[in-house]
C-alpha cells in the first residue's frame, strides 16, 4: 500500500512554531541549522496504543511565500493527530496561541474530531478515537 510517510509544516517563525507543536503535542523537534536550510525534524513518538492508525514523522520548513490570510478554502493536505483527551488538547492549543477552524464534532464509529489553526494559520485536526 502507498502510505504517507512524512509531513511538513510551513512557517515564517520556525522557533514559534516549534514551541507551539512541542507544547501542545510533546513532539521532539530538532533544528538542523542553516546548513540544512533551517529545516527542523519532528519525531511524533512511537505508537504504543495498538491504535488502528500508526503515526508518521515530519518537519517544519521555512515558508516560501505568503501565509494563509484566513477564510480561504483548505488547499493542502490536513494532518489529524490522535489524542487521548480532546478537551485537554483543545485547551493546550488555545493556550499556545491556536485558534478554531471547525469546532469539535462526533463522528459516529470514529470518535470526536476538531480542526484548529496553529499561530500561522495552518489547519490541523485532532481526534479522540472511539474506545474499542
């Protein structure tokens, strides 16, 4: 099967974005420095939950152009992060400077899903899956 194996978050302020994603999700983010184009690798951790979906790792890369202004339709892939407690995670996102893209909703047979924007307007999902 052809699986997604890497994701990238585009950012103007890489330090701010690194702090946001580390504080919300606890990801290990490593700055590779100017010799690697200021790229930052993201290790999202090991999946030990036995979940149906397994995670991928990614990076934060310098944005090459204007960022989202707000109100545009989604024009890229949206990554969804599995969380244990969606309400606690939504609180962390808000405290770290994230905003609402689409409020939480129940997806029957899947779980509780919400979409948020990081401080630079990138949209991502958070999902508290149904307990099996």
